[in-house]
C-alpha cells in the first residue's frame, strides 16, 4: 500500500492546527497541519488515538504507515525527521506524549 492510500484510511485532522511531541514536560517537536507536514500530523494523530502515546509498538506501526517513505528515510537519514524520530524511538524505547493543538485555539495564548 502506498502512503497516499494509507493517509486516505486514517482519521481526518481538520480540527487540528498542530501537535506537540513531549518528552516529559519538554516539547521536543511541533508538527503543524500545513502542506508538507499534514501527512505526519495525520499519522501521529492516528497513533495517538490508538495507543495514547508514541511508544515502541506505536512507533513500529507508524513506520509501517509511512509505507514507501520509510525505506527512503532509512536510506537517507535526516531527510524525513518525523520517520527518523519513530525509528529512534523503536531503538531507544523511550515513549513520547502527544499534545493536540486544536485549530480554533488562539496560537498567541499558547
């Protein structure tokens, strides 16, 4: 299955402007719902809905969801940081929490 087909099967993210990945209380990444990142928001959101956090099992599923992009990420580290993060999490086993940022939230108050 191609990544485009995977995306079509995942829950919509129209209600989100972004999501934050947290190591404890520390925000380690923000993935915005905008062109070039929306697919990753959709993948991470689906993982959050299923697992409640990104643990090693969720990360392994995420790598599968990224389909053909995962092989590219493995061949070219740094090219796909959101996949790289999942691959690293599989190796280190340290889970990440996710905070959803709703689209109707005033971003200046974050």
